[in-house]
């Protein structure tokens, strides 16, 4: 069994629940996600990225009304299919390609990778397609097995981006880089939402801002990171100022109280040592 099959116990949730969450978000978030993808496509119109490419098969042959119609028409079958697809994640059954990184092998399915990623679609149908005919092992570099495992779980609908990042927020930068390399624009958008709503670690945001490439496909994410970082810094500064004010008020109160107490003592006898208690 491939080494990548082992999973942390904390991540043991049913695949049916994960698939149901994915399906429930397809209708509700479709229009907003499509709008943000359109913004990314405009920003990267002169780049050769996935966001600007008109050659992607899904963009080339599908329109938004048709997508909505297909989702509605095949909702029941699609739910079953998503659950079955999640069950194939890291499974050697029917696998026709292997991704290998750091000594860990991930059995995958070319069709799933190509339908999710223009990077793999181009690889499997380009000039070098014959050299990667199945079975084949593609060795990955510049990433980690943890990042590949996290992104593949998203690609196979086993988990959402929110779930894999919530498990380990510091995994965010690795997921961003891999999603950018594989041209997974929907994953980058989900990472942006996670940064905007969930990240509270100023140090992590500073690291992301430094490490993010100045590439059009990362533009929206980079702006979100900077905005979030500025907001958290302002909140931290406001808390510091409030703390200083409270400390000053407490010191003033203690000083006033001390003076009143000491001024309220009086002699109780003829001896100079006999004074009333404060």
C-alpha cells in the first residue's frame, strides 16, 4: 500500500459528509466564485496562466447557463459520483499515473487530474504526451508530500480547501504554491477566502506576503493578504493603546486611593505610635 494512504486520526470524517458539504456549496457559492474567477481572468489577460487561457476545455465548450442547467439536471447523480470519486483518492484501483514526492507515492487518475488542472491537461495531450503514457511515475520537486496530499484531497472532493487548511493553517503557503503551479484557480480563490476570514496569525501573514510570487494569478490573493495583515496590525495597535490607557488609569486610581487612605489615619492615644488603621 502506498505510504500516502496513512491519515491522521484527527482527520477521520466520513467521505459522504465531505461530499455533501461540497455539493451544498455548488449552488450557493457558484455565482460569487464565477465573479471572482472573472476578476482573475481580467487581471491576468496578458499572462499565459490558466486564468487567461481560452484553451481550457471546460471554458472553451461550456457556458455559465449550461453549467447551472447541468448541475440542476444531474444533481442526484452528481452527488453519487462525487462520493465515489472521493473514494478513489489515493487508491491504486484504476490508477494510471503516480505522483511521487519525498519518497511518498500518490496513485492518481489522469482523467481526474486533467479535468481539474490545465497544467496536467496540457501535459497529457501535449508534444510529450507519448513519453508519459501509462503507467508512469512523475517525480515532483519544490513541494512536500503533505501539500500534495492536501491538494489531491481537494481535487478528488474528499475534503474542502477550508478543511485541509483548518487542520494546519501553516500549510497554506505550500498549498498556494502547488495550486499556482497546477493552475487550480478555484483552490487559489478558496485560499483567499480562508486568509480573509480565518487567518489571525500576523507572523504567518507576513511570511505569506514575502513568499508570494508577483504573478497575476496571485494578485487577488496577495492583495487580500496585505489587507488582512494591515487590519490585524491596526487591531493589535488598538489593543496595545487600550492596555496602556487602562494601566495608566489603574495607576492613577491606586495613587489616589493610597493618598486618601494615608490621609484618613489619626492618633488614637497619647503615644506617637498609636494610630488608627487605614
